[in-house]
């Protein structure tokens, strides 16, 4: 397969002369690029790029069936009404060579570059950094300055437990080598991710997208005020792609509990009838805490937003008036 174009990308050119049709299509694509933010997933083969994308979509069961990505796969999704163009570049060597030969086609107009490195495959660190250098060179040639995020992927809990001393030193060394490559010309941020802790991927990718969305600070401030008002230890708002819109954590313990519980609650929410078009709410006691979980329609994205609030079990239920008031504020911001 080659580059996948969605239906929105196609133009009916059957009644237009070839040259005029070409110009119209080029103009339409350029206009579309201006309204999209292009997120580029790249790195070596088997570094976990596609599994990260599947994890974001909560299609975990599909990961075991994955085959190496062939060439470049592109798809469009929306986040808070913002159109995101997501490119997954297959990492096999022959494809990497092809991308570098046509940098305008594959690297131009990139807003965010997510570069994945399989931290368990130390034998390929040099190869991974070499290709990372090649990607940075292309950005320089194209005179673009995307945000760079390096995912130290496959940071699986069991692997880190068995290799805690050695891997810590290796990651520090990788960071230093990467910083030398970009030479302060690009802003680079590092994350440790694993499909076995979904939160690591959700929170990392959410932070990236919120860099593209200027209201993130206001959203966090708003949920912080609401959380304090209802005595919440931790509160999060997510979109239908499991991406964080807003968050509040009273302390690190509360943050850890809600992080560990969120995938479970998302599974519960997924079991609801999404075609009902109605808001849904439930109250669950788990880990000696009280969790309020709700789903609300969000017209701007033709999708849903999810609210998860963690409180002490001794607390009285949150009044519907308080919930409705916060949701109205959230709607007004979004």
C-alpha cells in the first residue's frame, strides 16, 4: 500500500481538463494542509510506531496481528475540533531511503515529529540515532521547525524492573546524543512509553496535541477550580480518542491511582451504547475511592467527552447542579 488518502482528499475532476484538474487538486491540498496539523510518526522498523497509534484508538487486540507498516500510511482525525493529519512512516531501510529522496513529499509541513526508539533493542541505538540525524537534516533543508518528541518506547514494567540500573544510564546517554544532534535548533521532549501501561501513551500524546491547542492552560485551571469545589482528589477530561483535554491531581498518589484506573473506566464507557446520543453517568467504588464517571456529547467534534472524578468514599455524591455547571463552562471554552 502507498499513501492512504481519505475521502475528503479526493476531488471530482472527471469534467475538468487535465491541467486545470491538476491545479485545482494542488490548490485544494494546499488549502487543506493550512487547516491541518501534520503529526509525523517515524523511526526504525519494529520500534512500535503503529502499536502506539493502535493504543491511542484503544484497539489493543489488533497489536498482536500487526505486520510491518509498508511505506507511508496517512489518516485524518479530529481533536477538539482541530483537524490532525497523522502520518505513520514504515521504518524498513528501503522505505527510509525513499523518504529521504523525496523529503518534500514526506517531511514537509510537519507540525510535530514523534520519533520512536525501541529501548530494548540496544544493538540498534546507533542506527536509530543515525536516521534521527537524517530526519533533522531534512527539516533543516525544508526550513521548517516542528516540535520534536522522542518516545523511548517498549519501556515495559517488567523490563524496567529487571534492567533498572542499566537502562537508566542508557536513556541518559541517548538523551545527550540526541541533544547534540539537534544542537538547540529544535525543541526536543522525551517520553517513556509502553503499550502495557496505556496511560503513558495517552498522557504523552495528549501533551503533544495540547501544545497545538492554545486553551490547554485555561482548561486545566477550570478543572482545578471545579475539583477543589467538589473535594476531588483527581479529575480528568478526555475526548473520544482517550486523549486528555484537562487534568487535576491533588498529589502524586491520587495521580497514580486515577492513571491506573482510567483504562478500566474507559472499557466500561466503551460498553455503553454510543448510538443513543444521550449523556451517561455512573458511580463506581474502586481502590477504596469513589469514582464518578460520565459521558457527554460534544457537538463541535460530533463526538464525546468523558469526565472521571476521584473522591474519598466518605464524600457525599456530587450534585447534578455542580456537574451541569462545569460541563457548561467546558462547552463554552471548547
